[in-house]
C-alpha cells in the first residue's frame, strides 16, 4: 500500500511541470498563429489594395483613350499650321471625373527636328504622353503611354496596308504592324519571273510577320498549304491566333477592332497640279531669232532652249528674278551646273537634264508640258532642286536615273526610277511606277505613290548582301515585290489594293544557261532572317517625313510605347 502511495505521489510530481509545459506551448503556438493570421491579413489587405489600385489605373487608361479618340474624330480635318493648338486643347480638355480613383498627367511634345534640312511646313507630328495613376488606400499604380500623333495620312503608320488581299508567297520577313481589310493568304511557294518560260515557283517556307495584324473582320480566310495524299493543297481556315501559327514561322499578334481605311487620292492630286499652270509674263519667255527679213525683223524664232553656255537672251531673263518660260524644249547639256531660276519655271515641251548637269528653281514651282528625264551616270549624277514645299508637274512620263531630286513630283504619266535617287522626296504618279536596278544610298528617303501598279523587281540581283531601300511604296492598284533573284531590305512600308510578296532565302543564282534560278538548299531549313525580301517599318516616315507627304485630313495617332510603374 505504501509503495502504491509513493508511486502516485511521484506521478503527481511529474504531472504538474508537464501540464505547465503544455500550457506554455499552447500559449506560444496560439500567439504565433494569431500573429501569422494578423500578418497574412495585413499582406492580403496590401495585396488587395495594390490590385484595386492597378484596376483604377486600367480604368483611367480606358477613360482617357475613349475620350482622346472621340475628340480627335470631332476635330475633323486639321490644317498643320493649327494642329499644335488643336492637339493641345484636346489633351487639356480631358480630365477625370470626381472621385474617379485615378489622376491624369499629360504632355504634348511637337517633333520639330529635321536632320536633313529645313522642315516642311505642311507636316505636323507630336508625341502625346499620359501617365495614369490609380490609387487605393496606401497603394499606387502608374501606367505611362505615349502616342504618335500626326497630320500624315494613316497608311504611313504601318509596315503593310491593303484594302484587298495580302499575299505572302514564300519566306518574306516583316517587322512592323499590318492593317488589312481583305483576305490573308500565306503560301510556302515563292513566285518568280525568269527565263524562257516566263517564271516558276519554288517551295521556300513560310513568312514571318513580327508585329500586330489589325483586322475588323473575324471571317477573313487564312489560306495555307497542308499535305494530302503526298501533295500540298490549300486549306481555308478562320483567322485565329492558333491558325496563324500554321501559316507563319513567326506569326503576328492578332488585334480585332475597327479599321479605318484612308487612301490617298493620287490621281486627284496630280490633276490639281495640272490645273495650277504658272501664269508668267511674255517678258520672261525665252526666244532667239534664227532668221531675219530684209527689214531686219525676225521671221523665225527658236523656242527650244539648249543650255550649253551662258547666252545674252537667257541671262537677261534670269536676271529679272521673275521666272522663266520656255515654249519649246529645255535641255541642259552634260556638266552644265550654273542654271538657277528664281521664280516659276514653265516648260511647254520636254525637260532633259544631262549627266552631271543641274537645275535649281528657288521660290517657285516647275511645270513641264512634255516628258521629264533627269539622267545621271554613276558619279556624274544629275540634280533638280526645289525649295521645301515646292513641286514639279510633268504631263508625260518621268525618268529618274542616278538623280538628286529635292522637292515633290506630280507625274501624269508613268514614273521609272533606276540606279540612285538621292535626297528625300515624294513622287506621285497617275500612271505606273517601276523601281528597277535600284542602288539607293544611305540617309535618303523616297515615297512613291501611284494610282496604278507599283512594280519593284530586278534590284540587287543575285547578291548575297541586301540592298537597303529607304522608301515607302503606295498604290491604289496592286503592289508586287520580288525577293527571289533580288535581295532587298525596305526600310519604310508598303500599301496597295492587293499586296503580293514573293521571297526566297539564302543565296540564289542563274543556272541552266540563264533559263532558270537555282537556290541554296535546303530552303525550308534556312533561318527566316536570311530572307531575300525584308520589310522594316521606318518611323522616319512620320518623325522626319520628306516634303510633300501631307494630305488634308484628320489627325491620326498610334500607340508608340507603354510602361508600368508601382
């Protein structure tokens, strides 16, 4: 009995400290859990506040863009001289509603620099930057977005634009956004025109389009090729991100929404210049007597002006500084560089500028009733210079070869550009435009806008290194570009009713005695970066455009950059 009592007493002695230990453990654990719960709740509250602040910033950006877009449209057509005032008023007028949970910080920064010379007063471009700050509790989130706003026509904001079909035949490489309103076709077969039988196709692989694809239609058909019983057949698919993966080695990001078409009325612009024939007085008409009668009166006048050396009749007219009127042909012989006309130049016949020769027209325009040829020869380039904002009209065909051209050209006939074309110019033609055997130099930029077809072919044939063309090609009909025998890299953009791109990769060369083209193999396994037809969108067309690009119309804009900040 005594032994049992002793054991119970001993057990009781151990139980009390154990109970105290368990109680202490429970207390500590409880405090820790409570602290953890409070901390988790605090973190959760902060996280929730941050999410709500981000939501406020997102709402603010949606509010800003909806109002900005509406007010830009309400402004209607804007003259470049009034564009800065109009844009500043639009930006200042957009304020957040009361208790919105977000604020707006805005700025307008006009783009005024032109590294290549004087600024064309008929162009206005600016950056608009807005920072939307969303606030909830102690949390803040910011979204900063910059827009490029311009009076330049909207097509010039994209690398590719078409009102009809956009066809990728073979392995073209494009960096920039595309805007389409018609079908999209992607084929691994490049077409080329060569040899005795007039052309063929070559399987070179699919293209790359690194940018956004803007379309307002969900029913556009993507045509690509799939194997069926050992052959390749066309398959029509809905335009979806998943299906774009099938037709491009680098697919674009699909962006559905309203697509506002804006074409350039090229024929109308040319017709307007046709009606603006300069009105010059008879005392600036060049004429030289070739025959006299017995009374000493002139019976036959020479109306053609062939400039070889300075003559008295011409210098008397030029010294008046009131323009020059040639009722026949004006031909400037090779290496004549002193002819300067102050005022308008009216040539009723043809205008021919020989190799190494130049013509400068200051403070006026040039009107040619016949054809115009500015033909240099390699280093002996020919030059035709006008003041920024001035123009030349040509009633018939125009040829620019190894030429320096400063101004804006309006040609009623066809235009052919060969070899080099120096400086920064805009060329409008109511006919066709052909760019062939081109060798464009750096720091130049040309916009070619045609009412009919634009054809770019046989440029930089069979060379391994690409020829860089700083150019934007526009047509109200079709534009076909070839990068099979040619190897070109366009820094600018392309727009046409239908745009067709044909491209191979790697090296190509003539074979079979010049009857066909041979290709580096295996074509489909070559990297797309070795495409022989590349197009890189060049923002200089907006930021630093050549003279003559402006057409009356509304302000247009595009997102330039977006960043997020805590």
